C-alpha cells in the first residue's frame, strides 16, 4: 500500500521550506517555486504535443533543471540542509543558447511581433513562455527583497523563455504553420 499523499499539515495555510522553517503558502519563495512547478507542467504538456526527438530531449532536460531550480527556491536560505540539492550550471544556459542558434538558422527573419497560435503545440509553447516569464519575475522579486537566490536561476529562466519563444517559431515552421504578424490598429 502506498503512503497517503495528504498530511493535513498545510490546512492552516502554511508550509515548510527545506530546512523546516514554516511560512505562509503566499510567501514569495513559495510563489516562485510554485510558478516554476507550473512551468514544468506546461513543458510536459508541450512535450506531449511535439514529436521531434531532439526537441524532446532538450525539453526533458529542461524539466530536470526546473526541478533543480524549484529545489533551490524551496530551501530556507538561512538554514543549512542535509539534503543535497543539485546545482544549476553555466552549461545549462549555454545549451539553451546553442539550441536557439541552431533553430534560428532555419527561421525566417522576424519583422514584427507575432500573435501566439496557429497550432496546439505552438500555442502551448507560448503559454509555457509566459509562465516562464512569470517565474522569472517571481525570482527577481525575491532578489530585490534581498532573499538569497542564485543569480544563475534568473539568467536560466530568462534564457529559457527566449528558448521557448524560438521553439514556438521553429515548431510553427516545421509544421508549415504561417505566423500571424501583429498589425497594430492605427
């Protein structure tokens, strides 16, 4: 028999950071790692809509990095933990940049803003991009409040949102979906 998933310890609106510190579920740190978790779920949905092995391996690796980021954000920065939290590395950012550079060689030049949509996979990549930007903003808020956050996390999320944008364009291109340029009303 598997263990019960519910503990009832959060029924009062609090939760514990790694290290044991109790905080409100509305705490900035909880908001940040909750948004990263939401992003991870959206990327899983994107994976379900994409068939390319190369893209799937990068997105699967990205999901792993998001668990790394979530774990780092879930730690109480003022307490030493016994748990070994994996590190986010510069190579993780470099991978996203290299993948964008590869995809950009096949993409037409962008001459205007592009409206999200055209295919379920493209739309879901745009949603993931937007959630990624929100996760980045949450982490920046932590940093601005002088809460300990590894600067590489913010850089990674920034690059990941760029990657998701380029991947949405690349996916549309691969599927022969015509991008819809934004034509502002004058």
